[in-house]
C-alpha cells in the first residue's frame, strides 16, 4: 500500500485531525527507507515505484526500467508468471507513474497510451482506477484495448455502468473498472471508492489466487497532488481516505492470518510542517516546497514477515524483502523473463 507523497508530517497531521485513532497507528513494526533515485537525491514517483517493483534504482521518469533503460521484471509480473493473482487499485489514472511501474516498461512516465498497451497485455487480474481514455479513445492509433481485454477474458466496466459497489465481479474472469475517463476526482469532491475497492480487491484476489496467494498494490495517489498544490486540508483528507483503505486491508489480514501488509510512500512531497498554533482537531500545516523532498520515508508492516521491515534501508530493499516473504529469494530474478510483447512495445 502506497500513500503517494505521505511522509511523517502528513501522517502526524492526519492523526491530530482525526477524532478516532488511525488504522496506521495499529502497526507495531516501523522502519524507514531511503527514497533517492539513480539520477537525483529527490526521486519522482516513477523511479520510486520502480525501486519497489523491480529492486533497482533508476532515473526519474523511468517506468519499469533500469537506469540503462533495460526492462526489469517487476514483482507483480513475477507473481503473475508464478500463478498468483495480481491487482492494482489507485485513485489516479491506472496508467499513472506508480501503478505503471509494476506492470509496464517505458522510458518516460508520460507515455500513457504505451503504458496502457503494456497494462492491457500484462494479464493483471484486477485493475481499478481512472484513465479509460488511454485504452479506447487513443491518439496514437485506433486500437480499442478494452475490446482486446474483453476478448482475452476480462470483465470490463466503468463509471457509466454505475459506482463500483454496484458491479459484481466474476471471480472466474479478470476484472477492470474505470472510475474516471482521465483522473478521478479528489476526495473533497465526492470520490469515495478506495476503501471499498481495497476490500473488494483483497477478497476478489483471494478467490482468484486460491492456494497460491496474491499480490496487490493499492495507492492513495492524490495525497501527493494535494501536497504539490500546498492544500493542507485536502492533504489531510486524502491521507484519512487512504487510512480507511488501510483499515479494510488490516481487517482482511487479521481474518486470514497469513497476509503481509506493507504501507509506505514513494517519497514525501510538499515538505509539510505542523506550525505553531496547531491543536488537536485543528492542525495548521504549512509547506516548504510544491515539489518532492528527500526525507526518509516511513514503512509500516503487519503480519508474518513484518519484522524484516524494521530499521533503515534502501527503497529497493522492500522488493527483496517481499520476494523473501514469498520464498522466491532462492531463485534468480533472471530465471523468469519479460514476455516478447512487452519488450517489443518498448523497442517500438
């Protein structure tokens, strides 16, 4: 689970603004990761997410590539190849930098239509987020990627069919639901699907994964956007919305007893500080920048394997710790390979 742009100050502001304890306060294992990229001390979301996904430091803007622009097999792709169920649930467009880094391979994060091609061909079992336009009303070609996905066994639905909670996915089919044509609304304008989508995602993938398990990425994408805009109240609201989804996933993990939950951020953004005059229930957040910062990022872990996430380490270590939890660290990553379609898409 990734709270994009969510550093300690965003969490502190949310804790002091909430009348009840946050789900994040229930985590007993907490560490810190170094978020810098190969090109800059201040990472962007693409390089930060690629570090989680592939275990490599890369340049800002890279999607699922090494710093030498070579495709790297992500942990989500490896899970898919090993027969696990996989999913991406976000409050941005599904082709945005963070989700893209787990299921696409492109030299620049702004190549949204090419990322959509990679996503459509990825075989990911569950996709929930915005960005429908990059799949069926494309500028680069006349392809209808949604029709192609349906032909490959996806149940495809979107906001025209009603809200997400009005659509019942079939566990025998892959499922994609578009929450917006481009970017979903911010939470203060009525967006409310993340907590429900997180609960649906865990339950759906649990059925899909059967005895092999699943790998799910959930992102509270718009915490970052509020920080960039220096809108402190909205940043708190987005963090609280993300925390509700954390609560849903923790509830699932407690019931199952065999699920590792990791919560972190790709970076801090805004350089948020809680100013003099702040009080419980009335926080005064201020910002030092409208960009990202190089602050260490907290990592929260719950469940079997959680103890490995204590301490201070590189962001790439999250990838290796997840592979160790799955028992894959005795295999070399090179033993599994990217499919030819993905590599050809990148080359083109």
